[in-house]
C-alpha cells in the first residue's frame, strides 16, 4: 500500500535515515544561493561522441544541469561505485566552498552517528550540486513553453559510507523504493527548503533506491538564474566520500576517457581556472623545446 508523504516539517530519525528540517540558516542559504548562482552547471549526457553511436543510445541528456566540487563524476564515464567501478570515474575538481565545509563541520556529530567505526575517518570530500527546474523552450510562434524536468530517477549512490544532502528552494518529493516494487515507496517525504538528509547503512543506502519525484512551484526563496533558457526552482547538494587515490587529473585518464570528457572540461574551463589548468595540462607541446 502506498504511504502518505510526510510533510517535512518535523525531524525524522530512523536507523540509516535522518531528516533535519531548518538545519541550514537563512543567512547560509542566502550566501549559498549567491555562490551556486555564480557557477555554470553542465547539461551532461550519458553517452557522448562515438559511444552514443556505438551503443545506439543517442545522447540521453540528464534531467538537470549539475556541478561537482572535489571530484567531478561525468555521467558518460559511469559513476563511481565500490567495489567494482573505481578507476577513471573521478576527475579532480574545484575545492569545496568554505560555506559548504562549515555546514559539514556542524553536521559532524550527526554524521558520526551514521558512520561505522571504519568509516569515521572518511569525511565527505566531494559533492554533487543538482539544479532542478524547467527548460524554457519556444513554440512555433516564439512563445515560451516551460518544460518541467525537475525530477531524478531512482538510483543508489555507490560511494562508500553515508551520503549527506541538503535542499534549497521549493520542496521536493523524495522517496525510497524497493527496486522490485518501485510503485509503492517505503518512505516518502517532502524535503523542505534548508533541510538536511543523511542516509547510510545496509537498508536506506545499500538496498533501497531513492528518487526525486517532483518539485513544487513557488517563488520564495528567489532562485538565481544559472543558465539561459532554464528556470531554476530547487538546488540539492549531496556530499560523498571518495578515496583520494581514485581522484585523478585529466592527464592521468586513458586517451578514450579523456576524449569523452574533453568537451565538458573545455566548457568548464571557460569560467574556471581550475579546469583551464586541467585542460592545459593535457595539451601536447606544439613545438619541441
Ligand atoms: O535532490 C535530492 O534531494 C536528491 C539528490 C540525489 O539523490 C543525489 O544527488 O544522489
């Protein structure tokens, strides 16, 4: 039987799932929205170039623009997933912004409750910033037609240890489902503006899948404009831990992996000195010294 979604106004504590409403302060939210608005997220595709043709997949764009800090996991290379998918998944990215680090520091005691003794030393060192909203397409008469793309299909996160997430903007319907019966969520909750989620352990993290079914419409808080033709109404940030030895520079990737992500790195380089350096680090010298 389908469960009624929880309203997301009260804390929730289950073994392996914590929900903390109003954890992010108004002041933090304001500063973070400004920061997230200054980034240029990417519309990534799961398959690029030759691989799209080879696998007959077309390009299959993600349902939302994304930005990663710490390490970038490109959808076209497949995501990091222990124990089998560890290499050539994580490209070194810009460091985590101080505003994000201080939120993680405040969350440390709660995070420790979710960590096994072995995981205690593993602090989240990367994060995925998801931008949810509507694409602004135009009809034949040039009138704007928003297409609502604000959702994320069911998946599990493959990095070791707990995942910490927070939400800014309009509430999102977040669900945990058993992959064999996704039509009846086990837990369903509206994630409110400024709330935090932590998921961990064999049930919520490793066995169930999670997804974002939809995002409400509304105009408070005011969200920044991040891309042309995109109306943003929610941002989520999910922090993960990736062992340092699996985070590599572009020049350490194989030629095939470099070829797949080079176009994205070039897009990022246009507004990021970090990715500009990554790109330059792989260039062959044009002249012998
Ligand atoms: O947007 C959300 O709240 C969920 C994000 C998520 O599932 C993820 O980043 O893996």
